[in-house]
C-alpha cells in the first residue's frame, strides 16, 4: 500500500523543524523554508516510503519479525493500534539498554516473567509468604510493562522500524552494530544516513505518524496473508503427493536389500555429503548400498531443490575476507542463504571458509573461476553448493568475490560475519599489520566510494554536480554562481566519501592521508574492497 502527496499533505507530513535545528544531511529532502520552518519534499517522501514498504514486505514474507520502536508520548497509542493486531513485537516504554546487543539477557528477563506466570498456574506461588508474593507481583508488573510486548520474540528481529531516530538513538546504534536493517521516520533534525531506509516525514505530529504507520501495517498485513496462502498451498500439494494410489497390484518390499544397509555406511555417507541421516539411508537403499551412486542421488536431489528455489531471495549469509601468509594477496567472498538461522550454523560458515581458502590458494581472477574450482575429487565448488542446497533445503549462492594484490594486503571481518573489507598498500614495513587493520576498519565503517577523487565514477560526480546546482537554485542563488557553489559542495562530498580525505575514525583530528604519513611517508593505498550483506 502507498499514498499520494495530497494525503500526506493533509496529514501534515511535510512540516519539519525550525531552520536552526536542520541536520545538514537532510538538505536533499527539504523543499523550502517557510516562516522559519523547513518544509519537506513530499515527492521524495512518497518515493522513500514506497521503497521501504517493498523491503518490509519482503522481510515479512520470509517469516522474520519486525520490531517497532516509538517511546514518545504522541506515538505510543498509534503504534499499538496498528502493530498489535499484526502480532509483531514493539517497544513503547523506555528502550531497555542492550535490547539487541545483549538479547540473551533480555530473554532471561522474559523467561522470569513466564516462570512467575507458571507459578501462579500450578499453585506454587501459594506456598510463598504474602511479602514474597507481593514482590513477585510487582516484579511481574514491571517486566510486563517493559518487555510484555516482546515476550514472543524468541530471536533477533529481521528489521527494526523507528519513530524519531534522535530520541531512539540507542536503538539505532544497537541495530547498526548487529547489521539489522533499519527503517525510520526521519525529520529535518535527524541524520538520514544513520538508517538503511529513511522516510523523510514529520515524526512529531500524531496524524503524520498515523498515516505512515498505517501504510506500514497494511503492507505487512498483506505480506503475511500472502505468506499464509502460499504456505497452505504448499501443504496441500504435499498432502496430494503423499497420497498413494493403489492399483490392485501387490506391493512387495525387498527386506533383504533394506537390511543390508548398516549404520557405518550411513555414517560414512553423512561425513562425505553432510546430508541428514534419513536422506542418506534412503539414498543407500535406492542404490543397494553403493556409496558413489548414493552421492549422485543426493546431488540430483540438491539440483531439484535448487531448481525449485531458484526464484527465492538469498539475503542472509556470511561475508569473509582472508589474506595469504605473505600478505601480498587477499580475497573476499559473500556466501548467501535464505535465513539467518542457516547463516549462523557452524557447518555453513566452515563451507564458506573452505571456498575462501580455495579461492585464495588459486588466486582466482573472478567469481566464475571460483565456482569452477575443484572442491574435492568428485565435484566443483558450484556442484558442492548445489549439493548443500539439497542438504540444507535453502537456496545457497556465491554472490560476491574480489581479489587484491599488492606490497601488503590487510583484511577486516566485522563481528557477525555480515561485513568485511580488504585493503592493499604499495609496500610493507614493521608497523604495517596494525595500520592495515585500522584502514580496513575505516573502509568497513565509512564505506568510501574511492581512494581519492580519481576513484569516484564520473556518473556519480555528474549527479552530485546536478544536485548541488539544484540546491543552490532553490536557495535563490544567481545562475552564474551555480557552478562554483556546486563545485564547493562536490569538494565536501569528496571529503566525506573518498578514503584518503575522510576523517580518521580513531582520531577525529586527522584525516586518513595524514594518519598514513605519520606512520610512513612513502606508504600509499593501492586498492580496497568492501562487501556488506544486506
């Protein structure tokens, strides 16, 4: 569901804050200034809202929960009205510190609440003294107030939607640390770069909050209904396939063949393929105990599963980077799957590291070369991925690969395996190890577009020049000054988006090029790669 500009206008979505409270990064979304107040460009609001709704729909269809956060007074009741019927988790009271980053502890608190309820149900609480019962009741009431709305959230959410990121800055920070997609209503006093899907809108007026949350709730409801219909359809198809048609002929079983399959054979096949015990047993029965033929059967099963799931989106997975022992070459890959549960599985991460090591040892030039590598004597990397698709039951694909060579190559993997970076230098020296890690972290955190101005694509430069001219024109600047003003904005853009000109994350008094000079005046960055999942 989406809305038109007129509907948003009537709801007051276009009203921003006072001009003195403007955040610089909100400038592209501001249409004009009126009576000392900024007015948002509702055409951009409609576009950003549409993009956000499509992304939320995809997440909801996967079955992942979306956490909603709105603790400001005028947003609480509106949020509950729209989100509670969807059975999605939400926070309308104080944000519990570590809600996401220390989720295990939060779950323990929820379990305490459940334990108190259980004591009331089985009568155990009656054995306690009156004072102890009162203490438990008070504790239960406090937990219900703070965590009752997330009691059904058994794992980290697939996304988080926030009303007012200035007030909920801790929630934004925790979500970014864990790589959780963030959606938010951002007003003119907010930084839209802090969230993945900003929706420029008035986050103070109740009507504005109501119209945006209404669109979001209706979109998620539609996605959940589609998921339910799809699930019922699949269940119905499964039941039809499971029905056996009896033709009057006598069905016999070769018990002799079945009894020949031993536990050691099943175990051997499991070690070679990683498939489940029952799948291995069925394959061995089908091939009369022949291990090689059973591997082919399982591989064909993987091809069938891969064909069925070809249209699925593999948005989860791991991103890994690795350098060789000489540190003159490094590679980075992204191995994708459908769910976060599989991505965190040790065997999946081990598979990714094995492919990463093979690619590094062979110094493959591109992604196709990696897929063609021999995984073992019987299959290629691509064949192994198809086989594991059948074993796991999810689409698995190798979506990204890059290699860097240089005098010294450093790498960095962000905790959670969702973000990694590589950086190459022209030479090596004693302190290069720590420096390379710091620069790789800089790349991971700040996502530069190039090493310097020369590394930024001309198409992006042209676009920024046009944006600069448009903004200057809207500000009423003379036409003959537009180029100079746009050039000034472009310099600022380069400063924020090119590696050597960015502020160094570990010392705000330095830019990256100055940091390099303090360590080694002859050192220069030759190349870098950054891959982020999500």
